[in-house]
């Protein structure tokens, strides 16, 4: 279980992100929907968190901040 944080890219796209220690999630608007009411409004991306050399989980927040 985890909370999600609302963020915005440099071009103004709003997305949500969070993690549970072993996985990192980000939810983005579906830019390929193009009037298709049956297509999802958002897309969920899941990524395995890499362990750092010190054994701590790298939550990757910095990597999303550069978008």
C-alpha cells in the first residue's frame, strides 16, 4: 500500500507517482486516446526499484523530476 504524489512535467503534463519499496508506479494521461471513449483515460507504468550499493532502495524520484 502506498500514497501517490501529484507532479507536473516542465511542459505542464500532470502525473501521479509513488512506490512501495520494491516497485515504483507512475500514472500518466493516455495521449493516444484521440476520441476513443473505450480507451483508458490514464496509463499505469510499474518499474522494479533497483537496490543501491548501500542496500537501500532507490525510489527514483529524481528521475521523474527531469521529465
